[in-house]
C-alpha cells in the first residue's frame, strides 16, 4: 500500500495545531506552517527529500523569526501591575493623609482600601495614581 504523503503532512499539521491549542506554545504553529509547506510540496509531486527540505526550511525559518521578534519586544509588566489584567491600574485616587510608614486609607470604587506609597520622594496628600495592586493594597505614586 502506497503512503499518501500529502495526507501524512496534513495530519502532522493538524496534530501540531491541536497540541498548540492545548498548550499555548505559539512555536508549534510555526512548525505547523512547515508541515503545511511539506503537504503543498507533496501535492506538487515533489520527492520526499524536497518535501522534508521545504517543511524544515519554512518551519525552521518561522521559528527563528518568531523567536527574534519575541526577544526584541519588551516583556509585559508583572500581573499585579499590568493594566490589561487589572483595569484599576492607572486610575486616580485622592489621599487625605499618609502615616509614618507611607501607608493610608483611601476610598476607591465605593470601598475603603489600604494604600502604600511606592513612588519616589516623600508621600504627600493629594491625587495619586494606582500603579499596582498587591492583594487588597493599592500601590500609589504621584
């Protein structure tokens, strides 16, 4: 029985996509692109070696390019200071007074919150910005 290499490449491509969906590893999608290139080469009637080379070339190049893109992009802020995860980050609150340890009680969203000054210099009363959240404590700076 002859092996249909195009079908084998498409099955490998689908398996890589399924594993990527389960794990969230974007690199597997790059390898799936390589498998798709191998499948297209098989549909064009190329030899097994040419299919492997095209799959390896496209998949490998895609992995390297994605790695370079990720290494050059800035890393996201920690989850407790990420405005995409906490909509409160970047919001303003008014502080009436600070204690000697740089802590205060503030009213925010209809509730009392503990706040801690995390900026530079001396904590002064007035308007502050939420920079991070640690548990139920807001980290503020000017």
